[in-house]
C-alpha cells in the first residue's frame, strides 16, 4: 500500500519589529489614534501621556491636536503598542468602568510596589510596560 505524503508549504512572515521606516510610517497614524483615545479614557495628564509614549510634553500637545505628521520611532511604537494592548486586555478582564480606572489606582502587587500601574510604567519604561501588559493578560487567562 502506497503511503500518501502531503507537503505543507508555509509563507514565512517576518515578525513585526517596527524597525523598517515604511512600517513605522504606516503604523504611526493608527497607533497615535489609539493612544490618544486611551489617554482620554484613562484620564492621563499631559505629562503622564507624554512620558508613557516617550515624547516631550510639547510633542504630545502637537499629537493631541493632530498637528504631528512624523512617524513614531521604534521605541515610541513599542510603547504605544504595549499601552494599547494593555487597554484591550483590561477591557477583556473588566466589564465595567474599572477597566479605565485600574491604570491609575495604587496597586500592592510586586510589579507596582504601591504605585499605580501608570506611575510604575513611567518609572520603568518599556520593560515595565510590557510586564504590565503580560500581567493583565495572565490574570485574564490569556497566557
């Protein structure tokens, strides 16, 4: 009896790294729209929003007004992506207003050390932003 051999071909897709200028140009607009929306939902101050995104407060003011026409850097896109992913995870975890209050509430968890997640993410930068996103995903059973 002849065996049937099936060959599977897979298109190799490179992971999104935000390194290519054309990718940053394409993704910056949607990332900024999403980040502006979450900044409003989380009631972030100008300083908090600017620090989380990794821009100056004057640049954040231009971004808020829609007067920013430059692509974000790889670092800034990573920050926006982490924050937007956290926003989504919180809205999957909580079905009420807690999803938007949680980022500004003091948290006793080891990751936050009595700071709010926003304060911890500002102090710890991208590593803590990614850890916070992973934390919420793990709590909701997403990991």
